């Protein structure tokens, strides 16, 4: 626009024509800007809806996926990449629409400048395009290097944040001091920090080289353009306004060429992020849970749960985690399960809950197979309290809302009041049993409760609809010793008052011996110790270790269970 106006002023054209020229260019700029804003606004709501629909699909996939998938490194990596592709307005699933709009306008700008540049020497046009391509390729080299080398850096970064979190954690502080882990912790932090800094220095060097190439390309492009245009001016073939016009066109044309290539590369990269999302959503499921049959009913309320020759092996593992396991749990039994890390305790728990499907053998309830019964269909009769207090309750829901959900466990959902007054009275009576004042805090969000209070609430919720089997998955492991003892006392009180059949995994041998009427010890996927009745009452830690040695042929020290 400026060169055209300068030419018109030099030629002293009429004011009307000058104003007309200004209005023409201004209208064109206004039209293009308005079109760009219209497209951005028109697509704003749609691109957010697309991203949120993908987030919903991801949540449903992660929430419903087979339990064994959660332990796979490949699945976790895909989940992390998917999170990066959907976690904000600038993530791949949303920004790709902005990139498409930018590409469209880059193409329009490229065509407009190409119309101006066509009157120039072909050599100038070729040099301009070549300089833009060289600058782009140099920048892309840095991007490609970053993509190819970021895995180790990301791992180091994750390690640093994890170790930092553990160092600050009151829960881990005890283990760090007992096991004299300070030196190891600092050494590992230093090693990962050095990896991180080495990566950042290398990345900085690549960016510096790209900047140097960009500057060198610009010098050559501008030098060639200057030489040609000055020659045209000296030869009388070009006036000053035309010189400004064409030199500006050279710089502008370069920007549009680079813009097209950069947007194409960004769209390709965003496409990779979207592909990650689709790969996670379509991730193969080894088991089908939705086809399972309902649990068999027993009018008398008495039952027997039996595992017959059960074997299970995780995908990719060389050995069975559980091997030919036989276990019968009678109605009313309070069973404690102990064993080293990897002995199969958590696997047993997940098989009973329905999160894992056995490879061999069967699970029988009153003589009827339930091995293909889904988690959802087992939920009414098999309740579970997890190690993490946060997993048993919804943080942003109140105490009464959490209890209302527990009350409807396993039932069909319909329309109606979430919490009725008669429900509140039931909840208050149930919470009074804890004697920690929660019955007076029904309207409080559970996120404001302590870990011990949340775990106590989870216990009440699990017993609210009397389950046939209560699974306690190391439910005191994340609590401090004082809170742990409080929760264990409440556990015993609730279990005995409701006469709940209970299976409790614990690393605390004293808890395993003190609570319940039966204790089993797992070793290499098999039961090597099984004591009950009077033998269980008189059991000591030394007796337990002796029985383990007799039945397994190996020596066990107490720390292997506490720390295992």
C-alpha cells in the first residue's frame, strides 16, 4: 500500500483518486481481517466441543479398560501422550483448527505476493523461495532432533519430579530415614539433573545453528534482491516507490512461504497427537466384561466362595503370578493375606473383584461359576476399600452424596431425588458408629476430610449395602501409624458388627495376626501357610516365619513383609 501511495503523491494525482486508493486498500485489509475473525469465531465453539468429546471418550476408555492394561508401559505412554494432546486450548486436538485457518491465510498471502513477484526476475523469485526453504529446514532439524531425543529427557524430568515429591512426602520421609536412602536419593537426583541439563544445552545449540542459518539465508536473499533492484533503479527501469514495493514483496513473500511450510509441519505434528488419542481409544481389550452373568442369589444369605485351580499370568510375563491356587472362603470368615511383594496378593484381590479374568481354573459362588461376571455386576456383593483414601470417595461430592451412590451400588439408576431425608437419617446412624463426628458434616465435600476420615467413610460406604465379601486392599498403608491404628479399630468394629466376610491384604504382620480369624501367606502364587481358629489366636510373628520356612523351604525375615 505505501509504495502505491508514494507513487500517486509523486505524480500529483487528484485528491479524489488518492482517497479512492486508500479506501480500496483499507477495505481489502478490513475484509480479510474480518473474514479471519469470522472463521475463528465460527469454529471456536466447534473445536472445543470436539476436544471435550474426545476427552469424554478417553475418560470412558480409561475407566472401563481391562485392569491389566493399566499396568502396561505402552498403555501408560499412550495415556500420557493423549493427555498432552487434549489438556488445554493449545493442545493438538484443538489447535489444529487454528493451524488450518492460518494455513489458509498463508496460501492467500502467498498467492497475492506471487502476483506482485511475477514481474521480477525469475532468479530473485528462486532465491527468495530457496532462502525460505533453507531457513525452514534448519528450524525443522531442531524440531526433529527434539522429537527423536526427548524420551530420555522426559524420563529424567519425571524421575526428578517423582523423587522431589517423595523427598517432600511425610509418608516417604520415614522410609528414607529408616533405610538410609539420603545419599542414594541425592545421587539419583544429580544423575537425572545432568541428563536434563545435557539435553537443554544440546537443544540450545541446535536452536543457535538454526538461527545462524536463518540470518545467513536472509543476508543472501536481501543481498541478491538489493543488487537486482538497485541495478533496475540505476538503469531507469524502476522508480523509488516500485523499489520499496518489490523489496517489501521479497521479505513478505519469504514470510508467506515459511508460514505455509511451518503450518503444514504443525498440522502434521497435531495429527500425530490426534492419532495418539485414537490409538488409546481403540486400544485392544484382552477381556470382555459386559457379557458376564449375574451373581447367583441365595435366599438364606449363606454362601461359600471357592477358587479352584486358579492360574493367572500377566501379558508378556514368563511365569504365572498365581499358579494352580485353591482357596475356600466360608461365610463370616475374616481372612488376612500376607506375603512378599510379587507373591500374588493384589492379583488375587483383582481376580475376586473381577478386574482380572483367570487364565485357568474357576471361581465358584455356591457352586456357580462367576469368573466371567463383570466388575459392575459383582459390585453389589463384593465391595472394596483401596490403599489410597481418595479412591474410595468422589472428592467434589459431599459425604451424603457419596453415601447415596454407595447405597445404590449394583442397582439400576433412574430419575429422582439424589438424597432423601430418610436416606440422611440412615447415613447419620451409620456414621455414628465411627464416633468421629462425620454424622454432623453430611454437607461437607469429602476433599476437606483427612485421609483417616475418608478411609473411615469408605468403610461405612462399603458396609452400607451389606456385601457378601469385603476386600480390604492394604487400606491403612498410606496412613500414618496413629491414623492407621484408628482405622484398623474402626475396621474391626464395622466388620464384626455387620458380620462381614472379609479378605484383607496387609504388610503389617501384627495387624494380620491380631485381626480376623484366619491367615494365609502367599509365596510364588501359591498358599504356603493357612492358619485359623485357635491356632490363629495363639499365632506369633516368629510362628508365622517358622511355618513359612517349613512349607516353602526358604527363610523369611519380618522386614520382607513390612517392606515387600
